[in-house]
């Protein structure tokens, strides 16, 4: 039975998250309904990672098995046309049976976007974290480097996290300013529940001058969630892409955001 991989972009503002919810709308259900119309049978999607309510995706990756034979563009165009306007299937590829959107991933990347100006956003109010007071992006970047490596991220783990271990391998983290916009960009093998938002909330305290740069390392070593900063709002968080072994021939991340150092919103710095 053919296995199809999809690259998916969505605005999470109107959703309770990626996954199915008993009494709420999820991106997964919206897209499964759309793809079922193309396939002519029910479709069950498996994603590279879950996102919470209000969190967006520049390129979520998911796969499904189907008995239907369709060209790649039929899945992307048909899935997009039958979905709500806030969900787009960017690409579709047939992949080998051993491909798994979650377990085949080598790394995942998240972006956290901050609008740093005195006045609140109007157009981007559901797509950025707004911070009124000035932030020092270079200070935030330097503080964040202590998180790189194989670490116990208990201090940045939500109480309801169901992972069997708090250990994660954080490969890269960077903070950059472009005018009144800041971007925190994090790449790791996997993430704990609320891990990026909890890191972002702590970095905001460093950037605003409430905590010294060395404080973040102390928080990490404490392995105690109560020692870290507050959880940053979901509106600024984006699932930015997934890296897979080259043998699968899949796009790793959306164009313009393939490495740390690419500017916010996928634009060159």
C-alpha cells in the first residue's frame, strides 16, 4: 500500500492544536477530512510533532497510507482545496514503507517570533509574541548557548509532559534581531511539551535585564521547572521544519529558513 508524505503549512489560531480533540477542532482532523475526499477512503495522518493550541507551522510533515493511486500534485492541490483557508499542503511525495514522519526524523526546528516595540500589533496579533520593553537580542543569544548539547531539560518541561525522559539533544539555538522583530530559532532531535515556549519565556527575562546571562545555565542545572521563566504565549511559536535522511528526498525546511541565521519570516537577514 503506497505511503504518502506531506509538507503542511497552517495558521494555528483557530485550532486546539494539531492532534484530534474530543470537543475541539484540530488541524489533523481538518486535513484528514480533506484528504479523504481525494483518496475516496478514510485517511489517518501521523505527524512529525504535535503543536498546541494557537501554534503555527511553516512546514509540519505527516504521512498516511492509501490504497488510492494519485499523482503527487493531486494530494497537494486536492488536499489544499478541500481544507479550510488556514491549512495548505505545500508538497506531497510517495515514500518507502519504512518512512515514518515521527520516527525517521533526525531533527526538528522551531521558531519563536517576537515583535519588540512600544505599540501592540494589529495585523500580527495572532502570529507574534508582543513585548513592549526593549530586549537585548545579543544578550539573549549568548545566554542561550549553554543549552546546546545533550541535556536534562526538566527545568523547561511542562508538568503535563508525557515523555519518559527529560533528556534531549539541542543542536543549535540562536536569537537575532531584524528591526523591531526578534526570532529565537531552535533545532533539536526532539522537544518536550512546552520546551521551546519555556525557553523563550526565560530568555525574555534575560533580554529585558531581569536576569543575568549566567542565570539560564543555573536554571538548566537546577532541573526544576519552578526556577525557569514563565511559559511564553503560543502565538509566537512556529513548527519550522523537519530534517530526514537524504535517502527519502524530502524538503527539510521551508525555503529561506534552512539554517540558523536565516532572517525572521523566512527572509534572508
